[in-house]
C-alpha cells in the first residue's frame, strides 16, 4: 500500500516537472530575468532546508561535496537564466518537452565520449530517433535558418546541455540527496544574488498569481519533486524511477496547451514523441512493467 502511494506521488512529481514550464512563462510577465532567477532559487533553498530538517538529516558535508555543490550551483545558475530567457521568448511547451527529452540523450552521448560507455545496436537506433526528433522539434526540416537559429531555440539547446552537465556532476555525490540539494541551491542563490536587483519597488509589481506560480516552481516542482525522485531511486531502483521521466515532456505540452493556449505543429509533436522514444530505448525501460 505504501509503495502504491509513493508511485502516485512520483507520478505527481513528474507532472509538476512538466507543468512548471508554464508557470515560468507566467512569471516572466512580471519581473526581469535576473530577479526571477534569484527569487526562484532563494525560495528553493529555504524549502530544501526545511526538507532536510523533516528528513532528520545532518548538514555536515566534506570538502569534495562542497566542490561538487559549487560546480553544480554554477551550472544551475546558468541553467536558470537560460530557462527563463528561453521561455520568455519562445514556447513553454516546446522548452519543457525539448529539454526534458533531449537532456538524457546528450547525457548518454557524453558518457560514451568521456566515460567509455559501450554502445550497442539499440543505442544507435535510439540516437537516430533522438536526432530525427530534434530536427522536427527545432523546425530544421523547414530549412529556415532564422527559425533554426532563433534565440529561444539556442537557449533550449544550451539548457539541455547544462542540465546534462548538472546530472553528470550530481551523480558523483556521496551524501544524502536532500542535503546536497540544500547546499547546491544555497550556493546558487548566492551566485545569482550578485546579478539581481531586489527591492520593494520591484516586488510591488507582483500579485497573488505571480507568487502562486513562483511557489509552485520553487517548492513543488523543484524541492519536493526532485527530493521524491532521489528517494525513488533508492526505494524502487533507478531503472523503474527513470520511466516516470517520460511523463514530464508530455505534461509540459498538455499544461502549456491548457494554461497558455499554446499550439505546437504536428511535426513538432512527432519530434517530441521520437525524442521520448529515444530516451526510452537508451534506458531500456519497460513502461508497462509491474511495480508490485
């Protein structure tokens, strides 16, 4: 029974990951990007601190973890800017679908190149699906240079690479994931603070709609969802938990369509499906596998 409840929570966490892109799009209506990035990670750091307390974990970490936390914080700071700038200029649906689906593909390629991971025939097929999906998602099939190299497409590509770097660097931690998340978001907050101009005048431009979306992005889709994902890898195993990641791109598209009225071209949707299929093949995940 407890496992079933946890599975439901994991499902909700991945929906939150996908839905957060629409909330980020809404947040962009209120404040400059630098201030939005700071507010997001400041609230995330606070909520991560609370989660560590709730889980009764110790805050002590070693020098190695501090170094990794600082490295990931730097990547996360850049990622935060890229995400807000990309969704400000482009579609939140495409941003969420592309980054969530394309990052695992990039991660796999990087592991092959730098960690000498073996490549099988199925991997080649998967990478071909991923490449074709990318071509369709970015509109490369139209041979329109201005669209292919538009600012938001470049931000989405950079965001996918940054998230892959974050995933690879975070894999080397040896402390509790919640503790690592707290320090990482704390360092991220300190980094982005130097670029933000937070004052009462700026915050007067916000309202309840802004803060509800900000809390959703910072607390629900970042602190809680990420902690549930890390806990799930221990409780259910990484292979089973990874299958939930396929929900995020679909959630991004559905929520973007409902909440923001965004419409994606048919071939773009086909590209998203192909990218998700590529990640499925790379991870060797059986979606309909019994979790009982």
